[in-house]
């Protein structure tokens, strides 16, 4: 092989290697990078979070994310009153849709400590579940089951995240969840029970009147369980779909 051919091959190899290095430093399309030295870092991180959330809605095959909805919850129970006639209700196989339409309103972060507080809003969440109840409600025997539906307008969520760093097998730095705490409020709630198994229209009407008249109070009863469920879902999603797959270096330019 002549010297000119060797030089040509070497030049091509250098070009290919250089291209690979440039590509590896280029952030993926679903990441909007920020600078840690940016005096408006929190604003940049807020934009970056919304950029990532937007791509979550459409799916990110590279992260194994095809569908983010519905959000599934196994069961939530409430109990009103005590004794054998106390009203008890359980909502099983809950499916919630609309959660992915969230907007990150504000983020306050300490990047060095991996501590973040995020304020989010969700315009509307629609839920359905299998419903079962027992006891007395409004002097009516309310034992039975049926289909539950709920529409939650103006959902506001605050998430407190604390993470820790570790070095992956590829030598890059990743984050894992130390704790996730979540709280939420709902501006307007509409919900109802349909297709009661016993077919009693009087009980169905009484139950629907009660739950819509006392919707916020019932939500407060459900809230502790819902918070724990949502925290577990969010922790699993972050660790399995985001933090373990995107090195921390990718999110920043410095």
C-alpha cells in the first residue's frame, strides 16, 4: 500500500473517531442543557424540565418510554365513622389520565447537594376505578359496588426531591433518589358512581349527592394514601426511566 493511501485511511479514521467524540458530547434531543454558573439557573432548569416533560408525552424510545399514561394505582380506601355501620369504600384498579399534561411552573435547586423543589400544575385529571363500599351513608345502607369516575380540575403539585450521586460502569456520574415528598391540591372535583351492582337508583343518587357535596372532604381522607402512592410511582419512574439512563453531565454545559 502506498504512503498516500495509508495517510488517507488514517485521516478517515481520525475523522470518524472525531465525529463519534463530538456526537457523544452532544446532548440528546430531549435534554435542554443549562450552565451551573448561570445566575438564572433555576429558570433554565425549569425550561429544561418542561422540555423533557414535553418529550415524555410523545414517548422517548431511547429511554424505553413509549406510553406514560394511564397512571395506575392499585387501591385507595377511605373510612367515615366507626362501628359496624361506619361507611367504608375502596377504589381499586385506578386509571388516571391527564397527568402527563403537567407544566413545571417553578424549580428551586441546589445542584451541588442534588436538592430540588418543583411546583407543577396539571389542568385536568380524569380517573376511573372499581368501587366497593359497606356501611351506612346518609341513613341509607350503602353496601355494594360499581364504577367510579372522577374529574379533577386545577391540580397543583409540589415535589421535594433529594438525590445522591454514584459513578456508573461507564465512568459517568448518575443520580439516584434518596427521598421524594409530594403534596397536592385540587381546585374543583366532580365524581360519581355508576352501574351499582344492586341496581338501586335511590342508593346511587344518595351516594352521588353525598360525594359531590363533600368532594374536598373526601379528597382529604384519600390524600395520605394517594401521596404515598404517587411518591412511590414518581420514585420508580425517575430511577428506572430517567436518572439511571441519563448521566448528570448531560444536563449541564460545565
